C-alpha cells in the first residue's frame, strides 16, 4: 500500500461477526418532548454477534462479495 492510497482489506481469512442497532427512535412529534427508544428483536441467533462463537469466516481475495447464511434465533 502506498502512502495516502486506500486499497481495502488485505487478502486473507477473517473471522466474521454481526452488529445490530438495537434501538429504534420514534419521534414524539411535539417540540420539547424527547423521542422514544424501543428495543428491536435481533433477527439472527445471538452466537453470530461474537467472533469467538459465530463459527463464520470469509476469505478475502481481491474484490470479493460474500453471501453469508445464518440461523434464526
């Protein structure tokens, strides 16, 4: 990689996990009243939230697209 040049991830095998935003903002619609936050259910098994338990890996070889299948909770 040359200085100032961005090339992406180096080729190799990487462990994979997922992150989810678990709160959704519901605007109050009224000035001065704060919005409401609610917890949303996670649509995949929680084991995929941690690289130590996900069991998922991807091999990067140049420009790569990944289709990853996971289990529901």
